[in-house]
């Protein structure tokens, strides 16, 4: 190996390991369902984003298999050459219906979506107001656009109004956009979209909502924008197809004109091969399922409420989540990591999240209940939480 590379890798890996920040990756043996097996041990899984349990749904598995039979395993090209299959068109029409917009465009991932959409519209003559807790892919997408990035305090509408006013009145920028997550995944809180829309209208801001954790969860399944009835007020509705939808991919839903532009100007659409046929068909089936019935959505919320109620009555601090995402706030970083490790030893897989992902002293174990969990699993998880909580002195 080149000396310069070797030195770089060795010193950086060592630093991570010395500081206890080197992430050891767990390998799941088999499917990522409500229970998972790691190192031969079966555990209750409270760490996936598979909110509706669709990752292992039988109907979707069959849909994927039949599309592989009819269309093969790969799309063969990028969308603009000849990688646009009838399956992609069907998916995009279904997504637009689902989100209540004129049109939609699918990408290979939610991450890719933010790489694609922001820089297709914003450039160095523009400014982007961005909530400080926005997802990493939004931050990278903003950087890629070369627009001026202005951080806004988390869900602070006074700060947003102030900074929007300054940016617009400075006369320095051609366009100003506001970007926010729909649901923030660390605390489970929801963006204040009605106030955001009001401020955006006052200052002529372009609005961009990344609803990766809201789709399938909020608005009876259709997402946070639908939850507030603001489909025709938000310019960009971004979603992922890998969380509640259970497969892989991402999309932008919006006006026909916006989607027409993204199809000619967004680089991951032009230069990266389109979604595979099996995935595409399974996604369309999943979205259709969510439009036909709220059964899975209702079950998800029932399970979320049950887990929250259980943890709260044991005496845990579960923060101020407005969604099924259930943080259990432990406090200092060491205890939080120890807590998560003990949960796993007792058969509950729930990951710790600590500084710098969340502020110092607010380390938490984050629980993601899904529609696929049974009451028995949740009861067992609560029993383990009580045991570990007492053992580590988090509960008295
Ligand atoms: C998870 C997530 C993404 C990335 O989605 P993938 O489909 O997994 O690439 C993008 N934005 C937000 C807000 C997310 O939570």
C-alpha cells in the first residue's frame, strides 16, 4: 500500500478505536424482521426503520419474484438512455397518487434523492436555510449545490423568520429555499409545517420537506405534508422507499414542471442505473397497499403507544416524540452504551445514540417499534428494560 495512504488509515483508525468511536458492524443472519439473529442469538429487533414490517411481506416478495421473471434482475441502463422500464413509470404514477401531487420521480435511494434534487435547482447565487438537525444527506446535498447554507435553530420559527428576512432583504440571492426533515429521527418530533408554510409565503421561500421517517407513518400513511393538508404548499416532498415502504429507493413528489426539470437536470437520474425491476414492482405494490388500507399504519401506532406507555410507567424519560420513534434517554455517554450492550445480552436489540449525533449528556437508546411486533415481544422488551434500568441505576 502507498505509504501516505497507509499512514492516513492507520492513524485515523487508531484514533477512533482509542476513543471508543470505532463502530463494530453487527451481521444479521437472515431477514431483518421484528426478531433478528446475530451471532446465532435471536433478539427482539427495536432498531430497524422497517416501520410497517413490509421488508419481509409475502405479497411484496411475490411481486418482486414475478417482476424478476418478467423483467430480469437489472434495469440495464440509466433512466435517460433506455433504463426507463414500464415498471418505473407505473411506480412514479402510483407515488404521485400516494402523495397527492401532479407527478413524482424515483431515485435509487433517499440519499441519492437529496444529492439529485437540491443541486438541480439551487446554485451559488442562491441561499438555503437548513434546520440544524437535518439528515446528513440533506447537508451533503446542500453542499453539492454550492448555495450559501444558513443554519436555522431546530424547529425555531423565530430564528427561521429572522434568517429568512435577512437573506431575502440582503438582495444577495436569486432564490432562497428552506429545507427540513418532516420527522426528526433522533427525537421523533415533527416539523412545524403550518408555520413554516406561513413564513415561506411571507418571504417567497422555496419549500423542501424530506419526509423519510414520515411516509407510511404520518398522515394515515401519506406523510407529514398530508398530515397537515399542505400538499399544494410544499414544493418538494422527498421520501425514501427503504423505511416504511420496506424496499430501497427514494423519490421526489411535486408539480409536473418540477419533475420534468429533475428528469433532465438531476445527475443521479442521468448518470446512475435505475432501480432494479424486482425492487420497483415490490415498491409499487407496497405503496398501493398503503393507499388501500391503514391497517399496518394503525398497528404501528398502537405498538408505538404501547411501548411508550410501558417505558414511561417504568419511570424512563422518553423525551417528546410525536411519532412511534421512542427514545429512552439515559444521559451520559458511557452509561448509555453500557445500557444498550446489556439490552442486547438480554435479547433486545436497541442501539445507543450518543454525542456527537445528539447533544452531550442526552445519550439515548432509540427504539423503533413496528407493525410487525407482537404484544408479547413488547412485553418481553419492557421486562428487559426494567431489569437493565435497575441494574445500572437508571431506575430507582
Ligand atoms: C434515512 C434518510 C435518508 C436516506 O434514505 P435512504 O433511502 O436510506 O438512502 C434521507 N433523508 C432522511 C431524512 C432520512 O432519514
